[in-house]
């Protein structure tokens, strides 16, 4: 098979889904004219998908290429769930971000954000295609649900709409500082998730990941570059930027799921979802702590990225840092625990803790302060190059 295959002919059921997709765009407020000449395409990279199952209890067997080759219904259900969650995040991010296009600080940023939104929608298309094309009526129903849920952060969301599946994708992205934080921290989590699915025992899912990963690299690169440009410009104080780092890092860590996850363990047993470094890691997997291992690698990567960002600080500005993985957690073993930004147990009563959280995370006063900074040239200018 060729390296990258673009599917141009769609089955009738997927063609019906495309009509629903067009209606979704209109409903959430995304104008199709913004796409310009961008074309949604289905892309598979079969050359890197692998021929045999690479880990788990089916290791060494041929990868499954069709639904009926998957030996058990519960494994099919698990694959459908993985594809559905991934697709859900793609459409959610567009719902969170599209309203920013009119307030872009530069044309470079507007075009970068629009490219990201186009590619996120393409990734959602890819996941919907896999559901419709490979999983029959069950897959078609799940693909429809991708367009029925709406991020709680969507400015035109109806009161009766169902929220997106994961917490970060219901968080408001109020302005461009949020956008750069999201693309740096949350899209970086997306890279981890895609990489873990790239070795999947279900071959069409594994083959979908290569093209998606190439596009995702631009998304998280946009976030890192944006934060560096803000820090270099030096208009927004690092102490204020730190509050937004604290907010988005904690929700990004939550995306890796609960500790000692049985669902992650079974996904590994079935060969559906591997470790981030599965093909390079020669150590036998600790199946009971897969989420913790992935979260740790993500956390280490964030700290390395922050070193590059800090190198751009102006003299006198405090050093930015990644808060402890124990701080402000809503998922996992530290859920609801009281730890400060450095990971130390918090000493104090309820009112003290509430004040500490208010001082550590952005609030209304911080948002108002940002609006004043946005009136200045708050981000380093960059020219768009075709």
C-alpha cells in the first residue's frame, strides 16, 4: 500500500453525516466561508500503521482491518469509545475557539488559528469516517453524537445541549492568552493521545494517526510560539501569565484520566492503545499504572518547554514554572486534595484555601486587567508567510 492514502469517495452513510456536519458548523457559529479553498480529506498512512499487533494479549497476530475481524464485541466497543472520545475533542476545540478570529492580534495569528480550526475539523471528519465506514449502525450513531454534543464554552450553545466528554473541552477560551495556553498545554496532551493510538491493533485507527500527528505538531507549536512572543514582548507581567499556566496545566493533567485505570489497562490488553513511547520502550509495561506513566512524561515535557519560554523573559520578571501535578486536580488520586503550587500540603482552613486558589488562578480582576493590556502591543509581531 502507498504511504498516504486520501479517500475521495464516501459511502452513503458518511455522506449523510457530512450534511449534518454542515448544519453543525452553522449552528455553532462557524462560517463555512472562513475555510476558503481548504478541503476536508480522509487520510491514512498505512506504511507506519504496522502489520501485526504490537502489545497486549494479542501481540504478534495480524492487526484487525475490519470490524468483524475484531474477536469480541467488548473490544469493538472499546475501539468505538476511543475513536468517539478523540473525535469529540476535535469538534469541541473549534466550538471553544472560533469566536477569537475577529480579535486576532496579528494576521499571522488569525491565519494560524484558522488553520488549526480547519485541521481540527478534518481530524473530527477522520474519526467520524472510521466510525461510519467500519462500525456499521453503532458507529453511525456515535458519529452523529459527535455533532450533537456542544462545548459548554461555545458562545452560541443552547441550554439543552449536552456538554463535551472531557473537562478541558468545556472550559471557556475567553481571549488569545487562553488560546495560546490551550494550544500549548491541551494540544500537547492531544499529541500524546494520538501517539498512543498510533500503534493500535485496529489498523484503520493506527493509520489515521500519522497524518493527524503531523498536523497536530503545528497546533502545539503555535501555542509554544505564542507564549514565547508574549513573554518576549514583556507587556503582560509574568506573574499574571503564571495564573493562566496554573489553570491550563492542571486541567491538562486531568485529561490523562484516573490513576490505576482499569479501562487503560484493558485497552492495553486488547492492543488498542499503547504507551506514548511504545515502539521505543523495551521495559515491560506496568499495565496498572499506564495513565500515571503517560502523565509523568507529559509533565516532564512541559517543564522542558518552560525552560525555553523563560529564556525570553525581560530583566526583573519572575521565572515562570509548571505547577505541581498535585495542585488543583479534578481527576486522579489528588482530586480534591489541598496542595500548593509547589506540591506541598496546604496548611490552613477553608477560607485560607479559598483565598489561595483565588490568588493562584485567574479571576474577574485578572480578566479585566488583561483587557487593558490587550489595548497595547502585547505580543511580539510576526509576519505571515504563505
